[in-house]
């Protein structure tokens, strides 16, 4: 049975932690048949959190290159209060064009639509849908789903504000011994190859453990997952 807008909103509101929002982005991606759904927010004290379906390789690359400082989507949405199609942003600089080319290579998609959301005390969030398709297909998708996407974006933000006002009341996730070991070696400054060697496993298998831990911790990337594991006392370095 096809899910309704109410079904999707109820699923978002049922989330009890960032991991729940992560599951919601995956459900929305599948429902709308797009490549990605991403929700990213900065709370009142400047902490960044995210949930979305971008590949871990792209998230790690984005963090490694500090693309946050030059991403035309981020920069453009700081100056807007209304939804924006990525085609309407400024991609004229060489750095911006190179960034877009790399994002497409990592599967982000050549089309995107972002809804900026502003909350109390400086809270700022972005809700994004992206895909790989022709302009006319994307225009038809946005025209047909804009209202729903805006409602869902604000449901995500409502839930994020609940997390912020209520603190992190969710129970501490249980990581497996292998997941804990992977987080511990990364926290000690080892790269993935070194961590895999210490655990006597392949880098591919290590990535599986890292991804599992990241999802359980509701983290937006590996660095965030390590930080959360440390702050919650799951690992000690």
C-alpha cells in the first residue's frame, strides 16, 4: 500500500534519536524514488548533526576537504528563507564547478532541491532531495511534491528541536565487541588500514563495523561517531 503524507510524517515523529531520523531519510528516499534525502542542522550552540543517504565515502570526503566552507548549497541557503533549486545557485567559480563535478562522481546527483529552515536561538537546518535525471524530470518532480517536501522538512526540524530541548535522553546504544574495537582504534588516531591490520580483518569488513556503529550512534560521519562513542563512555582511549 502506498504511504500517505501523514504516514511519512508520523514515521519522522516516531524517531527517538538521530538514528531514527536516519531511518526516516532512507524511507523517504525509497518512497519518492530519488537518489538521496538529507537533513542537516546546526543547533543553538553551533553543534552540527545530520541524517541522510549520501554514501559514507562522500561524507568522509566532504569533511576531509572542509567543503562546508565553500559548498554553494550551504552558502546560498544561508542567504535565503525559501526553497531553492540547485540550478539557481551560483556555480560560476572554478572551485564550485569542481566541487559539483566531484559530488556527481560520488553519486550525489546532478539535480538538487534544498529547503532552508530557521528555528529559535540561531538554529538552522537544511532539508535536501537530490537525484540524477534530466531538468524536465526534476522540474516535474518538484512541482508535484513541493508541498509535501516542505511539510516533511518541518517535521524533521520539529523533531530535531525536541532532541535539543530535551537533551539526549535516548538509551546508550549497544555496540558489538568488533564495533567497539573499530571505534577504539580510530579514536587512537589509526587510519582504516592500520585498524584493519590490528583487528586482523579486511578494510571492507572494517568499514561494515564502522558503518554499523555510526548508524547505532546516529552520527553523520566517522569522526562524529568516534566523538559520540567517547562522550558516552563506550570507548576509552
